[in-house]
C-alpha cells in the first residue's frame, strides 16, 4: 500500500464530530479522521476512567490493608471459575445477574466485573446488566487473562497459583508500570 502525505479536505461532519476546525487532513490512516478537540478528549477519557479499572489498580487496591471499597465479580462460567479466578472475587455468571445480583450484592458498594480478557465482552454485558439493576459498576480491563499475565496470584479448583509476569504486559523487575 502506497503511503502519501497528500492533503485532502475532510468531510465537515468528521471535523465537527471530532471537535476540530481544520478542513485539511492527510491520507495518513491515523489522521484521516482528525483528533478530537482537547475538551472533547478530556470528557471522553475522563468518562472512560469512570467505566473502567486497570488490572494493576485492582490488584493494588485489593492488596492494601483494609476494605478496598468495591467488590470484584467474576462473570464467567463455573468451569472458567474453577480454572482460575481472583482471590476474594464473587462468582456471579452474567446469565444469573438478573435473578441473583440483588441478593448477593450491596447497591451502595461499587462492583468491578471481569471476564476472560480483552477478546471477550462478557464483562461488558455483565456491567450493563448490573447498571440496569441500579449498581455502580466498572469493568476490569484485561480480565482474568491480564491478571494472570501480570503475575498476580489466583485460585483454581486445585489451590493457589501465580505465574511469572509476562514482560509484554507488566514490568518484570518493578513495582508498577509507572502509568
């Protein structure tokens, strides 16, 4: 594929949707749709943090002394739960949320849900179901896959387990990633 820097006029609707004012953009695939205005970007990313929690942040909060202020919910099947889950998590499969959530969870305590990983939208569906029932909810980005890949301990039907951190997902010799 040939990459050029030819200037073209962006559709005014794309520029307006991005909050921009310029009409010239490149054919560069990154800038084909111009970046949002700083104000729109701040609103979007601020909202994103209200909906999502990072695996490392969840692990840090759970490892600290005292109540983390939220409950972690594994939304996968029983077979998946048995294969491995976050210590202290509550097991509530997505399909059972409508009938069991109100008996198992306190609506005054935020809920952090997770499923398998970034390739699975089960936690998103679970978060939606909980929000519709009136729960405060965040989705843990990366799910169980990144919990294990970042080297955090987990429980299986056979007992506790921990894997070495994957250098592609977490710093091997540091306390945190510095994000």
